[in-house]
C-alpha cells in the first residue's frame, strides 16, 4: 500500500505528517505502523494531525511521535491537504489513462481477430495491442511488509478505553479469563468445535464478524456479531485485550499487527495474501478443488501461475465463475491449528520446523516470479524478498515437504 503520510522537513530535519481515519481501523493500523517505521528509517519524526482527537498513539523504537496541535497544526494541515489533493489528482489521471488503454487494447484485439481483414493489417493491430499493454496496467498498491515487521508500543486514549470497556462489559465480557477474538464464516459445526476447544482450554471467546445461524450460545462466549456496524475502536480494544485472534479476514489480521496480538488466519485462499508478517502469526490454507475435474488442488499448485489466473478471473467475474471451488478447513484441522497457536504462545514462537522454513522460502521464490504476471501477487507478495516471519501451520507445511 502507498503510505499516505506526507514527508517534509522542519529546521532541516525530516518529518512525516499523518492523519489516520479510524473509521477504517485496519487501513489506519497499517498506515500508522508503516509511517512510524518510515520515520525511523529516515531519522525523522512522525506528527499526527488533529492530535488531541487521535484515540490511538504508537511509540516506534528509534522514532518520536507527536500529536500536533495549535497554529503549527493548522499549517501542517494545509500542507497535508494540498499534497493529498495532488496525489488524488495524479491517481485519477493514471486510472483514466489506464482505463482508456484497456478499452483501446480490447478493441484492437477484437479487430485483429476479424478474419475479413488482411493478414498484414491484423498483425499490425496485434502489435499495437501489445504495445499498449504498459499503459493499461493499473498501479499496484503493495502491502509494505517490511515496514510492518517491527512491533510498536501502542496506547489508547483513556476515553476510548473506558467507552470500549463499558461496551464489552455490557456484552458479558469481564476481566479474569484470557480472551480470544474469534471471527469466522465457517460452518456452524466447525465453529462450534473450535469454540468448545477454546473453552476447554480456559479462554473466554468474543465472536465478531458475520452472524452464524445454527451456532448455539455458550456461557463464556460473547456474541458481538449483532453490532452493525461494530464501533471501530471497539475492535481495536478487543484485539488489544486478546491473547490471540482467530480470523478469516485480512482486515482483522492487519489490526492485530497494530497491537502485536498473535493471529491465526484460517481458510486462506492463497499463500501470499494471508502470510503473517510477524513471527507470532500462523495461517492455514483452505482446501481448493478444481471444479472441472473434482480433483483437489495441492498447496504446491497454489504457488503456480495458473492458480492465480483463475483467482483473477473470479475477482473480475464473481466468485462462482472461476474454475476452482473452496472447502473450509475441517474441525480437526482448525483444532490442530489452535493447538499450534497455543503452543507458540507458550513457547515464545521458537518452534518453527524445517518444513515451515522451506515453505516460506518457496513462497518468496514463487512470489518473485509471479509478481511479474499477477497483480494479486504483486500487491500481497514479498516486499523486497521479505514475505513475513510467520508461518504456515505445521500439518500443511509437512504435506508440501
């Protein structure tokens, strides 16, 4: 992702300006962490605009963060607004040119396939279509994995903490037992097996995300799925208070980077998008099926170009139009992943196996090759050869090995 922070100087010293929008907590989490890391890289300071009203503060090691207020804040706000407007205009121009080039390329290729035209003309049209490809490419908004690698100390304003505490207490969450935030779109029977395992391990569970019909209530489970939409800062406080999170959405995983909360992503559809940046992260790939042959897609196949061609087709035409279908991780797989998660927390994340290390290396190697042909991999894949310090769950990594 492009960091929205504005880089400038004050008294010859570099500084960054940032105005996080906490109505989008996941994006703000990435922006704040990346800006703090960037300030550390350039030996500058990070200034948060509208500082008095910022509910979240970070303290990255090696960089200073200030809440800008008063007359100076007014001037920096003008700078921020001006640069942001220029960036927005440039992005609009690039997208307009790219859209026109795609339409032009599509028309040229259509005409080149018209057998009524002379062969020489058709060949010339193909060459023109190929030459327009560089203008038709969209700008890739890459995830800045390296900038998210190092955790930062995070604090929430007392007002935000008190408001969230009252909301969580009203939903039945009280201090005492360790907490797990659980987000899943899986079948009710699989979700029930995972929740029951967590309850046996002594955890309180807070369910977030989509409602799951058919999942019975539990005494030590707080259902927050009825909050529509959930208050953004409530999610930040909930993730911060959790021993770890179980999720399917990338947004919740990225929010966990802000608070450095261990995360387990289940039912991931490819090895790049959900690959954890931090060492305290795990992910489990879903079970992909070739709908034409009814054969299972191996994890190794998920690192090859045909798989991402199909993902791109599904994104463009809708989920049911691709050649692949997806099955949720089974209850046995989810529980095995949860066992590895709790073992990692207890052991300080020092138990990576050789198969997990080899799989990471394969993801980095495949990502470098696929980023050239797949916008999806270019966006979510390795950042300068770094994919993450986390790992694929062991039972799946062993299958690849």
